[in-house]
């Protein structure tokens, strides 16, 4: 359980999907207050209540995406890429000064996973562009953690989380947050312009995971001393 100084209120935007519920599970287990957001406040409330009951915890709730974003200090975006721009534009006023963690992978399924070209270079850079005058600190993370594994609270994850961003303090906060998930290590993967590589690895992983019937992640070798 983190001490008060590192305890966060974390909103999951689009948190009713598997990735949002999976991350919510792990953040709740780490002792943070978690709010599952939805376009439909009632659906968010129901998802929050269901997860709280499943975990036997009181630190999970749900609501509308807007209220979730307002209440949180860390806002994690887990909507499909097709909804990325509209979701961020709609929430911009609620994101001022907050850490916004983008976990969105620009991909589609068409006879297997395929990348979607993003003019900004990556979804995370697109988020930074959309929020540039809002005071939000945009960080890319969690793209390579499979929802199936996150949703199993007893299963250690065995993966690194590659974290990109322009704000060093925000990036360190997210690296520490990733490290609170059992089996996960947060790794500084560099500036925003490297987000494209992190997002693209997911497409490779989805293919490998499908072929081998696993839910594997990535590990950076040679970092045992860190
Ligand atoms: N699944 C994974 O293993 C995984 C792993 C790493 C990263 N990711 C990334 O995380 C994101 C979420 O993945 P997911 O599998 O959880 O996706 P999902 O189930 O398809 O969508 C998540 C939620 O987004 C909301 N949503 C759907 N369409 C929307 C729209 N047009 N506008 C606004 N909100 C919309 C829905 O919530 P409401 O209807 O309640 O609003 C939905 O429950 C994706 O970008 C994905 O690339 C997924």
C-alpha cells in the first residue's frame, strides 16, 4: 500500500473496457482510489461497483468520464483509437494540470492487427498536441500490458512498461505507478517522439500472442541493476 504522498486518484477514461478494468484492478490493489469512467455515467457506476465487489475493496468507484477526470490527479485514456481525438477534446477543460496517461494503440483488426497512421506520429503525441495549452502533462504508458493478464488479480504480470513523455516529473510518477503492479517494472523509454515505437510494439505483440496463444509483454534485458 503506498504512503499518502504517493497515493493517487486515478481515472480510467473508457474504463469499462477490458484494458480499463484491468488497469483499474491493479491500481486498486496498489491502494489508489480508482474511478472507472464511461460515456454513460450509469455504466461507469455499475462497472465500478462490480469491480469493487469482485476485489472486496472500497477504493473503486465509477461515473461519467467527465466527473472521473475532474476528480483524478492521474487520468488514463483507454478508449479505442477511433475515439481518441474526440474524447480528449471533450475532456480538455477537466485535464488542466493533470498527468494524462495515454495507453491507446492506433491499430485496427483487418485479417490481423494493423497500424493506423497518425499524423502527429503517435497517439501520445496527438494527445500532447490536443492538450498543449491545457497545462496537462501527457505521458505514454501501459500499451504493452495485456488486459487478460491485468484482469487476473492473482497473476504477476512479468513485463516492463515503457514510458514516454516530455515532463520528467510526470514520467517518473508513471514509472513508479507502473512499478506498483506485481511483476512490472517501469522503464523510461524517452521523449514523446519515441511513443510511436512503443505503440507499434503492441501490434507486434498482438500478432505473437495470437500465434503462440499467450499474453506476453516486453522486457528490456540488462537492466537488473535498476
Ligand atoms: N485490450 C488490451 O489488451 C489492450 C492492451 C493495451 C492497450 N490497449 C488499448 O487500450 C484502449 C482500450 O482497449 P479496450 O480493449 O479496453 O477497448 P474497448 O473495450 O474497445 O473500449 C474501451 C471503452 O471505450 C469506450 N468507447 C468505445 N467507443 C467509444 C467512442 N466512440 N467514444 C468514446 N468512448 C468509446 C467504451 O466505454 P463506454 O461505452 O463505457 O464509454 C469502451 O468500453 C485501446 O486504445 C487499446 O489499443 C488495449
